C-alpha cells in the first residue's frame, strides 16, 4: 500500500513538472511565429525581392505605405543593399546579412513601426548609439534622416 501512494505521488509530481514546461517557454506567440518565418526564409528558394514585396503588400496602412516607400528609397541610396525578409520583416542585406529592416507595428502589437539596423551596419559611434527608431510617419524630414543613416550604415 505504501508503494501505491508513492507511485501516485511520483506521477502527480511528474504531471506538474510537465505542465509547467508546457505552459511557458519564454517566447510570445508573435515571437514564435517570427522564428518560424525566419526558418522558412532560410529554406526558401523563392526570389527574396518577391517574398519581401508580398510581405509588404500584406501590411495594413499606414505601415504598408511606409514600407513601400522605404523599398523604393533604399535601393536608390544604397544600391549594394538587396531586398530580403528577416524574421518575416522587410529587410535590406549586404553580402547576405541584414543591414537594416522595417518592422510594422502589427508585428509585435506595438503602437509604432520600427526602422532598425543590425550589427553589419557601420553605425558604431563611441560607447553608445541608437540602432532602432520608432516610426510613425515617413515625412520628408524623416526620410532625410534615414538616408543619412543608411548611407553611413553601408560606408
């Protein structure tokens, strides 16, 4: 009879341990989805520019409009950057590595879109520098700032 109680207690403890692992793995659903998208990107044989264009087309306004404009602007100012997606976001790469990217607000349910840079960007400036910017509207003044940053990033 003591064996039965011990076995039941062991099974209960095992269920609790399993339940804890299953209920939280440290990533949100959106983060898991982004990782799945990145895995698909790595395996894809589709033209990266076509994949990026489809991703941009699926965005809601006004983020779609900003992403379309960035996709026109970036090749003009940095022809060495090629369109690509990165974790399901439009990005622009140099030698296959994402230099800059656009994250629409809906991607992670943020109140703003983000334009950011990855380590291959040549933006190092002392001990502290920005690598991502909140983006509400792509005004001429904002475009001018993005142009300067992208030029520096590829220099």
